[in-house]
């Protein structure tokens, strides 16, 4: 069986400037409000009052009536679906 000749490998150390920052997060942390506005079951915002969350949800629902818009109460664990008012 033939013997292989030794090979030399060289490694290049990365520059310190090219290192990625340690704190990489894809999502920003939401505020800790009790009421969360959800659009198509994705949380879009957090509000401290139910009225503020419903107003924001109604504005989205008026602009895009085909979306599912709901307000989730974090303490009660209840979702309230936002519907357009009937004319």
C-alpha cells in the first residue's frame, strides 16, 4: 500500500472587526402589556388597556377586512375576535 506524503494546512485567523455581534435576536421583545393584538395569529403589539388594543385592531380590520384580527388577554387567556361594525 502506498504511503501518502504529509500535507501542510494553513488556517487564517478571522479579523476582530469581522466578528458578529454577540447579541443577535431576530425578534424584538414585546412590551409586557396585558392585551396583545394578533393579526392572523401573529402578535403585533401589546397594550395595557383593552380599549386601546380594540381600537388598534379595528383600524387594521377596516384597512384589511379579510385578515383575522383578535385581542388576546394574557391574564384571562381569552381571545376576542375583532369584527367590522354592521352598517
